């Protein structure tokens, strides 16, 4: 009997801005990026993607502008290109999208560096209630100096220190979500006590740590998932350790599956060392897919879309992601060989060069052209068969569980995926016909397990769960 193939997790990767990983594409006639501030735009997109059975819409977010290129503190190249600027907070649209759908999930990026855990816990509990358990939190520690300055800091908190803060932050929110309300604290209508909730089932958490002092209790009663499904996207040493500890799904970017494979192996090993089931952690990689009826048509489509891109906006994005200002270098400098360029830039450019046509000079113009569509992620351009073959290779080589599909043009890129690529994946048995749990929580559908609304027993947050009929966990009681 043939071995059953792994069915892929498929998310739409989006941002509530005129442009995401496609600077300047708002000028493309079919692009609807300018509608980013319309609630109806997001509601219609959610309905379309649910009809196609996407697992989730994952919303990236930033808390500052890309102001490194031609800087310091210069948004001049960013603003005309709409390079992730302006940008709205995605969390507020989730209840509206949830109201017109039943099963698709919604991932929202939010930072542990600039918002108090007590407030964050309340925001996500509220949206988990209003979406009936279909929200996920993409945990980030933020990376832009412009964000730090606008949160009254002179510069960013040091990288590994941000993760130390984040680890304690997670301890606080687990205590609020899992241990502040007993599972049976909210009483049924017509109960003999005539009360809404049992006061003995609601308690403080008494958290006193290095970074946070939070007495509690949590302001919200338990939602369907209690703790939202947890995404994380860190790829540094500290980020991978954090992900192996806390994440239920991890986003990894890389230019080839061979480059992503070591990170996947590292995360799964660290998770196992922590007593977690390494295969329970779902790993998805970010890709731009441009698909058409034939390989030639897809290449032509890519060229047409790229013609609307903004080179300066692309270099502004690079400056924010890398921290390096390429305007300081001469126009014809090939960054593969530049002694003046930082090693990190040379390494990045050499990775791009490995998967690009030979003979290119990797100067600022070439870098901008590479980044205009899909940003720093891998790009798959071709017929449904060509793209599906490459997706299979990613899964086989890198052991990823699925994909975050970004867009060149919204919603056109997603519509092409729905009409051309998904039928090919279904024909191969690689993508489901319907949700594993129609009407289920995001956690149920991501893990494919009915009634798996809560954190698994091996997850570190589960030790704080205050179960029905029991005493509050001892670690949460005051001295």
C-alpha cells in the first residue's frame, strides 16, 4: 500500500497596508491594495479564501517605518512606494472577517516588546471569543529602530534581551489565560447560586518577576481556545530556542529547501529535548507563487507585475530588514564580492544568486529587482504542475508542513492559486477538500484533531491550567 502523503497547511500571507512584499504594486491596474482600509475588502477576501479552504490568513505587522535607506530616520523612499506604510493594526478587523466565515483562522502579529502582557492577554481573549476560537498570535519581539524610538527608547533593546523579556512575558499570559479562571468558573443559566460566575473560581496569579509584576486576575472569562494558537517566526539562535519552547507553528523563510532544512531539524530537536512532540510543531515556509497555465505565461506575468514595482521602495524594505543602508555604496558595486559590504549582506546576496539566472551583477539595481515581488522569500513561477513539483520538493527536503503564500497583487495572486494551483494539489492528494473540523477552532484545524481546542499537555503553558473541580495550580497562589 502506498504511503499516505502529507496534506499541506496553506495560509494567505497579508498585511493591512497598501503594499506588503510588493512595493509600488498598488499602481498595477488589478491590484486592490488601496482598499486596505475598507472592512468590506477584508471580509470579501476572508470569504473567498474560506471557500477555497485556506487554513488561515496570516497578517504581518510592523510598529515603525522603514527609514534606514538614505537615512538615518528617512521615510522619503518608503512613503511613495507604500512600502508597508501606511499600515493599520490587523486585530480590529478579525471579528468582522469571522462574522462572515465559519472555519478559516486568523493569525495576528503582535510584539512582546512594546505592550504590557496584561493588556495583550485581554485583546486576544476578546478576539478569540468573537471569532469562536479562530485567532492565532504570531509572537514577535520587533526589529525596527524606528519602532523603538516611537516607544520612547533611544534604540532597540538588545536582541537576546528582547527574547529574555519575551520568555517571562509568555509566562505571564499563560497564567492569565490558563490559570486565572477555573474551567467551570462561569456558571450555567438558572444555577442555584443565581450568580454569573463562582468567585472561588476566579483568582489572582501573583506574578512577580524580573520584568513584570502582574497580580491579576484576567479581565476576560475563558474563551474557546483560552490561549490563542501560537505562531512564531524567529530564526536566530535565541529565536529558535524561543520557538521550540512556545510555538505551535513556526514560520521559516529561506531561498531553497536545502537552506531551510537545518533550521527545521534544529527546532524539532530542541522541542524534543524540552519534552515536546517535535512533529506536533507545524512548520511553514513563506513563498511567492506566480502561477499561470504554462511556464511561459507565468514568466510573462511575473515580468508584467514587476514592471510596476518601485526600486527605491524595495531598497527601503531591505534597509529595515537588514539594518544596512545600500545608498552608501556605488551603483555598480557587486555585493557578492564587495569587501566594503558587511558579511551579512554578502551572504544574503550570494544565496539569492544561487537561485537566480547566471551572469547577473548583484548591484543595487539587481537587489531591488529581486525584492520587488515577494521580498526576501523564495519565488516559484510556473504552471500548476511546475509549482506543485517544487512544493513537493520543499516538503520532502526540508520537512516543512505547509506554506505561507504572499501576493504580488491582491486578490489576484490568491485567485490564481485557488483556480490553478489548488486543483493540482488536490489531484495529488496534497491539500484537503474541506476543513478537518468545519466550524472548529484554529487549533483544531491546524492540528487536524477534533476537540483539540487547548494547549497540548506537553506545552509549557499547560502546567498553569486550572481544571474544573480542582484547586488553582500551586505555582499561581500567593505566598
